[in-house]
């Protein structure tokens, strides 16, 4: 027994810290983030076998709403894992899968770095489309654009050829929202023939739903700046056309490419 003069014996109380687990897993950046038809994004995951995805064990881990840019897969295993996604919508055929992407889980930082959105190929065609025999403006190709307002812009690359007389030949690209047809690029020449004419330009919204700017990326063929006023809150058609001044002439759209450019998330 402790003598009375010794005072009391105090026993320390252990301090139990509350440890917050660090988030661990894989972060997926989803592009494009929007879909004009409101389709959701279905995400699949599978394991790895000798550096390749095990397709037979692929399973849907999440279906996220259109507009979702980032998905966190808080998975405890070390991996590696493989991921792919596709658009799905009720009462509609699901879209094609993306390619498999390989990822190894790690600690997820509190602040993620910005991920630049790669250009999304909306359209690419190398089929030659030609016109001759009359002087009526004729559409060579039509590409359906998604809803672009408020942030999305698009880039067009196309190549043309022409031959015949020295009659005026007009090569034109314009948008059609169902009410308004507005030129975004135009090239006119009267030479008897040219090897090819290349156009490379970007169309982007200017802060309102009915104000855009079209400006060249390179070359002098589209040096004029256009200011279309189409309604970008609805899908537009992008139309490639030719207009011949002499019915004996021939003009052709040799190739066309349309890329959707999205801002940084």
C-alpha cells in the first residue's frame, strides 16, 4: 500500500487518434462530357492478365449521367485494372465501347490536376463527292452537329478540287439550324482548274446562344472572318456545298473532318 504521504498515483489515459483513411483508387476522366440526346455513360471494369484485359469478367461498375466529367473508382485492390465505357439510353441501342484503358490504383489527391480534353472526332470522310452539269448550289455533304452552346466549339478541315472552264466556282461551308443558314467558310475562284483547296477553321460561341465567330486556323483560303448567328442551343447541320458559274465545270469535296473541341473541365 502507498503511504499517505506519497500522494496519489495517477495513471495516464491513452489517446486514441481518429485516423482518416486516404482515398485509394482510380480516377476516370470522361469525354465528351455532354450528349445532345441525353445518353448516360456506362462504365465497365475488369482485371488484368499478362498485360491485357480479361474481357470475360468485365462488369458494369457505374452508370453516370450525361455531363459527368470525372468518376472515382474507390477500389481497394492493387490492380492493374482495365476500364471502358459507352453511351446508353433507355429504349435505345447502346453505343459502341471505347477502347480499354489500363490504370493502377493509387492514393487520390484532394485536388486533381486539370485534364485537357482531347478533340473528339465527330466526323471523318475521305470519299470524293463531285458535282457538274448545272449552276445551282448543291450540297456535297451534311454533318449533324451536337448542341454547342454555351462552351463547345468545333474545328473543320476539308479539301476540295475543281476543273473545267474559267467560270466562277464557289466552295462553301455553312450551318443550318432549321431557320437560318449562315456561312462559316467560303472560297471563290475563277481559274480553269486547281489541284486542291484546303480549308481549316474553327467556329466558337461568343457568349450568347446566337452569336458565333468563324476564323481560319491556317492558309489564306478562309482569311475572311465570318460571324454566323445560328441558334446553338439546338443541333445544327454543317453543310458543304459547291456552286458552279458554268455547267461544264466540275467541283469536288475530296475529304472532310469535324472535331468537337471542349474546354478544360
